[in-house]
C-alpha cells in the first residue's frame, strides 16, 4: 500500500475530532491551526515525510497512544520551521 493511501485510510478510519491548536512562535506571533488543515498538510507533503509520519502513527496506534498529541507536536514543528525560514 502506498504511504499516501495509508494516510488517507488512517485518517478516515480514526475520525479524529477537529481540534484547534494555538501555537506561539519565538517572536510572540500566534499561529492558529486545526486538524483539518494539519491533516491536509500531511497528505500533501513529500513521500519521505509521509513515510516518517506514517511510521510514527503506526507506533502510536499500536500502543493506543494519543494521535492528538502527535498532531499538536507536528503543528509546533511547522511553526518552528516557518519561523526559522523567515
């Protein structure tokens, strides 16, 4: 199964509730994300990043961990990446 197909199926089956993330960057700017935007971003990233994310999601799911916690972590990482690029 292709990684993109796995991610699509995973997010469809899990029916993760929509949560809003409010993340403040190093400069004090507040960035707002929701799960819909974050999951869309995951689905449209490069194959290598999709594979890494899919592997972590498999581990979290196998251990009955918190997908929300991981998604929040990804949102924070995106804000850091954008802040460093600016």
